[in-house]
């Protein structure tokens, strides 16, 4: 799956909330199907969305500048939420996302999973 293409498709044809304030509002409403945040997403932002149980959180393996560019935006994006994927297949990421009682725990789990996968790949390459 080409993540950049799917993000742009979701933004163009679906319903996506970009930024902390919009994502927090959407999470509180319960209409979010997937939250995507960057590896340099501020801890305060993670805490704001972390209170809503059952929200899948996907950790984008890049910075906010890279996520902004992937979305076709000229500004950095630390967090976004998908309410309706539109014509995209972005919800495939739900399988890789962590659904926990808090976003903070989800971030820790996805970070550990990513590190473990990278170590395994490195060992295999050696």
C-alpha cells in the first residue's frame, strides 16, 4: 500500500480531521475510525486524545513535516484522524494500529513493535 497516495485520497474523498484540536473534537464525538500520529507528536497531544478508549492509533514512521508532505499539505501535521476513508484503503492501517485504553500506551506499544521488527530485520540481513 502506498501510504502517501492513500492519505491524499482519504483527504480528497473522505472525511479527515487534521491537527490536534480537530482530532480531539472528533475523538470525543466517537466518530474516529483511525488516528495517525507522527513519531515526534508532542506528548501533550497524545495525552489529549488518550482518554478515549477503543480508538485505533497508528504511529506514522516519520516526522510531522513528512506527514504534512505525505498529505499534500505545505505545513507540518503531527496528528490526524480518519472519520470516513472515502475512496482510499487507509483503514488497512487499522490492522497495524494498536487499540488500547490510551493513546500513550498505544504509542509505547507501536514503538516497541517497530523497534523489535527493525532488530529482527537487521539480524536476518546479517
